[in-house]
């Protein structure tokens, strides 16, 4: 595995879907044999078989990590942003499933030496925190999400530290958005109803912050993240129209903030594939946000709706 490889999270659709014309690389797919041999399932009287030729990548935005300063475990930060990208060669589509950070899931608990000591139910963003802030944290997050999605296979991960947002945003030349909420407590220029091109810390306020903004909920922040991704696609296309070298500058800007188990060649190949595939609308899992006994938000998905997302994305009905 390799540490700190160029990549991104928050504008996944922008980078993965639109740099294709500038990239060539090795062929990359998930373990086809394991997918073909995976068990069939039955749901509401219908039998399903796993789809073939899928590649899945978990993309994460992490609030911080301390791996370089402190090698202890249980200090990895939280994966506040998670997007599961599914590349389907047969259908030639890319599906993105936006994962609520407060989704309640079984996560592995580690002691300070990095030894697993059990599991507990918690917000899925916390799975990352029990690792080393590096590859082990990413693996724990991937494991937790895979189990919550009925054991579906997730092939790879890419995480970006969220304090790299401003660098990413500025490398794109700024991203233009309309503010549905008031951010003036952080920046007097960011008032509700205003349309502006975000620069520097403004992008971080827009994507990361939620306290003292609107209703303060993670649901509102998720919506802002989706709006930003859509606008970022346009910003990147403008950069690529100017010069193909712009993508290299973008990679350079975010390089210090990322960790992945993918080689650069593999990452570039995914971009190439996505550039030729149809990009489907981002999927939001239906469910209910409540305030738990701890006073923190907890998200409980509609289990039938979640199962439908899993079946539609990862299985074919047997007819």
C-alpha cells in the first residue's frame, strides 16, 4: 500500500468523471472471481445474484488525523464525509451513494496499542477514529460500512483531510455557490441569498461547519456538500478547457492531504472509465435523524429503502 497519493474526496465527481481525457493507465477491476462466487440472496420472494464487473471505492473526508505527530491508536479523527463510488462496467455507469456520517453501525473498538477489543454501535464516522489516522483507520471505516451494507465488497479507499478543502477549492479557481443559509458568524461576506465564488476558508466554512448555521444539522451540511460537488464539476471543466496541465496542479495542491491504497495508475484508470460512463444521480439513503441518549445525532435508515439501494446497485434479479 502507498501513503499520500494524489486524489480527492469532496469533488469526487469532478475529478473522477472529467479528467478521463487526460489519463491512461492499467486495467482495474475488483476481484471478479470472488464476486462470481459470492452467495446469492433472496428478498421478498425474489432471488438475486451479485453483479459482475463492479469496482467500489470508499471516498472519505476526515476532520483531522494525527498519524505523523502521534502514532497511537484511537486518535484518527472522524470521517465526516463518506461517498461510496460504484463503477459498473456492464452497465457503463458510476453510482455514488452518499453516506450519512451519523449512520448507526457496528464499529470495531481498538485499544491504544491497536488491538481490537470488541465492537459497539456508534455513528459510522467514528470507525475511522479508532485507527492510526492512516491506513488502519481507513480499513476500519471500510470494514464498518461493508458490514452495514449487508457485507457488500468495497475494493479500495481514498481519504482526504478536510483542512485541505481550501487548497482544493483554490486550485479549482474557486467554486461558485448560492448561500441558502447565513454564514456571517464566520465570514461577514457570506450572507443568506448571496451568490459568490468561494475562496480560501470560505469553502471550508461552507462544507465543514454546521454550528450557528441554519438548523445546525448534518442533513443541511450534506445538502451543501452535494451542491458544492455539482458546482465544482463546472469549475474543473473550465480549468481543463484552458489546459490539461491544470489537473496536475490540482493533484499537487491536495497531495499532502490524502491517503489511499490505490496506485496513481489505478486512480487514473478509474478516471478514464468514468469519463466514458454515465454518471447517475447521487443516492441519499432514506431514514430518520434523531437525538440519541448521548445528546448526539443518530441516523437510522429505512431498512427496506436501504435494501433496495443495495439490490439495485450490487445485484441483478434472477428471472
